[in-house]
C-alpha cells in the first residue's frame, strides 16, 4: 500500500539525531565502573565476587542501552503500530489501540515521550517519539492521531471503563516511583548506620543492611503507597 493510498499514516520513527544525554552518561559511567572492577580484581582477590557482580551488571546495562539506541523505533502502518525495543518487538492492530498521547515525565528522561494506550488500559512507550528526535513530538502525535481517526482506524470517543483503567495504571506507576524513592532513602540510612558500626568497632552487616533491607522495603512501601493512592482517589471521586 502506497503512502498516498494509506492517507499519510505510514511513518517510521527512529534515532536520527543525537543520542539522549542520559544514555551517553549511562554508557560512560558503566565503562568507568567496569574498568575499575577489572583493575580491582587484578590487584586483590578479597572482593573479587563483588567486583565480578558489578562488572556483569554494568555490562548488561551497556549492552541494553546500546541495543536500544540501535534497534528501538516505532513503525506506523495502516495495519497497526509496531514498537521495536532493545530485545523484543510488539505490534498492536488498530482495533486494539485506544489512544496515542504525549505525556510529561517531569523528572524523567526524556521529558516528553509518546505513548500508546491499548483498549485494556495498558500503556507502552513509543521509542524515538520524544524531544530528542522530533522538533515537536506533541504536534507529531496529534497529527498521527488525527490521521488515524480520519481514516477510520481509531475512534475518537472516550470510553469510561478504559479511562478508569488508565488512571489506575497511572496511580500504580506513581506508587512504584515513590516506593523507589523510599528504597533510596532507606539504603542511605542503612549505609550511615553500617558506617557507624564500622567506626565504633562493632560487627558490620553491609550486605544485609545496605542491600537486603532496602530491597525488602520496596514491595512493602509499594503496597502501602498504592493503598493510600487508591483511598485518596476514591475520596476525590
């Protein structure tokens, strides 16, 4: 089907501009930490297990970031929307697409990202539809949405049940983000406490305090914050 026959819906968004700064920073930091880990393992074998773990973890981070920069893209055709990530590819036929939106991630990167909402309320990020690759991602997605509606591929009508699921998903993401902040705070407190044990010649438990305790706090904090968010939403509704 030609682009003229498809009414201008045929589009592909891939990385054509600069690499996002957070990706470049992540890869640089990973390379430095990996180098330090290798040097530490060659100098001393006392903490070789930790250094090997750090090296393996950051190697995975670099590989995933590099793959995402090379592979990630969004393809739009008259048949649907295809999202290719760092490892997998997913396709939504237009019958399963509820909406296309650009949302403000506030403290995240990229700041403005395109998202696809399915009819079940689930959200998927549209790679390369952001301020790093497009001069105006909001206008681009608005035009794409208008084109899809004009061709009869999507319905412009709002569905209360889908909107309710979308709002529920947004509250869960906020609870997850806040629980991650809680974990970071707990980890910092445990690090200070473990350092105090070290300086007062008491037995230290670095692995347990700095890693295990914060990780155990994550699901607990999420459940509590999720309940609080749902209770607040119920009161406001």
